[in-house]
C-alpha cells in the first residue's frame, strides 16, 4: 500500500534523503545506471541505433542534460523521446490535487505550501504514473506563452482575492504541468522567439515573466526537443542562449542498411491481420524497403524534408491489402503479395515524397513507378548477380508474351509462367522450394520477369504485358531508321 498522507510518506521509502531531494534528472540517471548494470537493453524497440544514437542518448542522461534530437522526418525521434519514460520510477508521490505535481517535501506552488501549513502531516498524497509524467507539444508558429508557460487569470485572482501578479492567479501552461516529468517539444525552430526566451529563463533561473509580471517557477523537468537539422542550424531560428542550455545535440539517421529497414518496417506495419494467412515473401519486403532507399538518394526528391520510414511502412500495409483483396475475390486461403501489388500501392508512396521542380514536371506517379523499378533492379541483382537468363529472354524474343494481372489468382499466374521456358527453374534463387505454396512460386516467377524488365532485357506494356525488349524486336531498329530518314527527306533544306 502506498502512503496516503504526508506523515506516512515521511516514514516510507519515499521519505529517505535521496527520494526527498533528488531531481527527475537524478531519478532517470539512477534508473539508467541500474539498467546498464543489469545489462537490460535500454530502448529495446528501436532498431538500427544501437551503436549510434542510443549511446549518445544514454550519455546525455548520465550527464543530466536537456537534449535535442536532430533528424529528418520518420527517424523515430518522437519515439525515442517517448521511450524516455521507461527510465522513470513506476510512480512518484505528489501533493493531492496539485496542478503542477508538487513534490510533497519541496512544494513550489503557493496552494500546496499553504495546504501543508494548514494540514501538516495529514496533507493528502497521490501518485503519478510514468505515462502521466510525459507532456508533448508540437511547436507551431501560433503556440503562445500562455499555452506553454501560463497566463494570468483575472477571474482566479478576483475570486481568491489575490493580487494580479500573485502566483495564485496564474493559470499554468503545459510546461509547469509537466513539472517532475519530461516535457518534449517537437519541431523547436517553429516556436516563436519570445517563447524560446521564456523556456530559457525557466531552465536557467526558474523565473519567468507572464504578461510583464515576474513569476517564480523553479520547475523540476527534463526538457527534450526534436528538430529538422536544417531548420535548427538556420541563422536566427533558435535564440542562442537557449541553444547553449541544451546540453546534448544528437543526430538521428535513416536505417544504414536494408536489413535494418526491413526489420523496422516489419515491426511497425500492420501485418498480423485476422482475416487470412499472410505470407510476405522476403524479396517483396526488400523491394518495398529499397523504394525508400532509392527515394532518399534521388535528385528529383527534396532532400531537406527526407523520405520517412512511414513510406515503406504504409506501402507494405497497402501491398498486403491488395493481395488480401485478390485472395478474397479469387477465394484463395493464403495472402501472398507479389511485385504487381507494389504497383497497386502507389497511393501509399506518392504522398510521402516531396518533389523538386524536376520531379514535379514528371509527376509523383511516374517518379514512384520509376522508384519501384529501380528497387526491383537492386533486389534482383542481389539475388541473381551472375545468373544467365538467356533462355527466358529468348522465349520473349521468339515472339512470346504474357500478360499478368494483379487480380489473377496464383494458379492462373503459374499456368502463364510455366509457358516461359527456363523461368520457373530459376526461382529457387529467391529461396522458393518445391513444396512452397503456389502463391510464392507465382510471386517469385513474376519477380524474375520484373527484374529482367527493370534491366531492359524484356519489356512490359499495358496491352501486351511482358514481351521482348523493344530494342530487340526484329526490324524495330530498321523501322525507326526508315521513319527518321523519311521524316528528314521532307525537311526543308536550310538553304
Ligand atoms: Zn502545488
């Protein structure tokens, strides 16, 4: 049973010297050191930062710093900040009814100090959980001092008969309400300079001015921020004294390799659905991830805003849904996505890339299709670095062509693929075994054709489906040359 009065609290474990006087930064530091000693992972759900970001966050906490995470969108910044609550105690005692979670042994608000004078050891105590000790705010230009720090409430003053400048007439903002907790501000550069100064004053002195009245607020908070790196370093966006007070500046990044990306996407995407058995081939996951990798390196896409990890996450969800739709319509009992499903998932891709001028000229759809094709090529080359597909290519050059629809059931796709000589012999390269489900055979066979298409070995068009590469169609070159000659003949000589 947790103590319910100040008197009982005094004689409990919460009443020892350390608990009475420590700050939240001491509390996090102590819990962190215990976890490090126990060798338990610190932020277990965060993949790919084990050797880069996480050690720096740990050092910041050991140093009792306020910190900022600098990174592009979708780099798990908010997630790391939210995970900081795992370093808090299960519960902390506060004076019951206090708006700013006052420490029973060191109350800062006037109401609580008056209450203790009146009730002494009978002062009631309540507790705050970890979740209740995290306050988050997205900075936007219209956020005011009143939102973050507080406002003078004339009605409160009149009712209580307090002077306007008295702390009893203050209506507290988010930061005081985060007292004894973690206060996170996302996109710090969007916060007005005046509020940045207010934050600095509280971090520095515990004094702040509200509507010209000085109010003393010696808060006990960890303030953590996130920002886009370019905005943060742009001149004049952050007031220098505030920047000085942020002890650690930690840069986040996108997954450094495809495997990390695949693991993050698998963890975050909604894959386990109730409806059917879902099997996403490894190469489909990798192609989806490669789309994000290709997009991050593409000149036609705005580097400043980045390409969020939410692109592959939404894409995978959409790809599974398209396969799910096919399975329902075709009465299949397994949901096995193929590359065609990625093309059907364009709506989950186009909204997540900010185009540069050159990209805008081409349009988001066409850029997205191009990225899928590049991604297919990257993964195809990975699985088949040296394989000879001559027989397959020749089948098309002899005039063969086949059209596959994303709604064709696996059996129908396979019956088409079987016609292409030498094709299904090669799918073991994609990890498909003889006893793998038919849907996986179909997906792998289609992947090979998509791979050959991505390398211009065969073509793919709306009306004919997969066919010989246009350059290889007998007579095509000649035809084109004749046409050019013909056209030139009618050109007027310049003189
Ligand atoms: Zn209080």
